């Protein structure tokens, strides 16, 4: 149950100084998230020998080690998105800021199915669209969107965008998710609607428009008549936010249809409870943690072939 003393804010406009929100220091490693202890919601989280029984964000000895880890998890995210049916021809892209040079980012090759992406297929580009590493072309629209977001928001290390069915269906309404489900409360006050659809992205202006609406606390942007875009400090976090938000969109569409057919209206969760819940299950730690079962499952299913 939510405690009675919780700061009162306008619903949907949670302050960016949220104590459980992540912070970013451009001079430090990418993984510098702070927030609720990940062990606090697990029983038996510490083994008898004192070691953690819960996955923890790793500490890296070198930037090269961190880069390897990040690229492996980015490649896995494409496999997970493919398994969830988020592929749509050549559309869709995910990017990851390079831990060694923060002005570079890694992105998927153009015309390659999400299910086929491996670590060695990833392309590294700079802010001027110059390929630094990789043998493939990249999606021009994807570059226009991702480069502007990475430039505008130093704390955003990962961006995910795909044309998922539920996400693009819900996007046509141009409204945020109401606080009526526990899972959707992960995004209470931490998602935003980009209300202007300017057609197929042909220039950096659309990327700038999306970057402009993203606030420090946001995890997801609903792109009007287009679909979803998620962000995070880690690719694990951003990928999970997308997966979870898309499922929430699917559930919301079902709820709306049921309400229209029966006349019954869903009950919204009150602000204090919604805020409390987001603080517990919507931290950046939780986003990272929730992706780990997807990673280990995909590692087992593919025998790690995406690591090549």
C-alpha cells in the first residue's frame, strides 16, 4: 500500500528531481544509475556466502569491456523485438551511445531483419552521419531521429523505435496512458505525446521535434500516428520500457473496446498510489533488471549466435 505522505504534483507531470530517477555524468561510465535497491523486492536476494542472488548492473574495468557488453545487449534487443513481432520491413531502429566516444552511436544495419542482427553487424556512426565502423548502410530516417535525441539529451544512451501493432494503433489517439493498470503505472508521469505528425521522416527536423518534447524523466514518447519510441540510460532499460509500454497499449485498446461495448468505465488509480508505484517499479534499475530474463532466454534459444 502506498504511504500517506507523498509529494503532491500534477498527475502526468512528475518532477524531474524524482529521487529515484537516474542521473548522468558525461565524465563517468554509462552505468551510473541510482535508485531503489533492486534486492528490496526479492526474497532470498543475498546468498549465504554474501553474494547477490539478484542480477546487478555490472562494473567494468575498462571502456572496451563496457562497449562489448553494451553491443551484445543491443544485438540481443533486436532478437527480442523480432520475437515479439516488432519488425516491419526496413522500418524500426535501435541505437546505443558508444561508451568510449559519447559522440558516436551504434545502430542496426539497413535492410536487415531484427532476427538476423549480430554484434558484428552493428554500425557505428558519428553525429555527421559518417560511418566509423561497420560494412552496412543505415536507415536515414533512423539516423535523423536518433542523432538528434542523442545530441539533445546526454543522459539518453539508448533509443528504441519500432512499428509495433499495439503501439501504432494507440498512437492515433494522441493521448497518454491513463493510470488504470499496475504495469502502466511504471510510466506514470514519465511518458509524453509528440502531437505533431509530419509524415515520413526525411530530415533532422522530425528528430529535433521528438527530442524537444522529451523531458528528463521520460521513458517513452508516443509519436502521433506513428508509434512508440523509448529511451534509457542502458539498452536493457530502453528495450524493456518499449516491451512493457506496447503491452500496456494493447491492454488499453482492449479496455477501451470493452468499456465502449458495456458502458462500464475503468477506475483510475489515485495520484498518491500511482506516484508511489512508479517510484517502486519504474526506476531505471528496474528497467534494466526486467530485461535480464529476456537476455538469458534469448541466449539459451539462440545458443548465443547474436554474440558473433
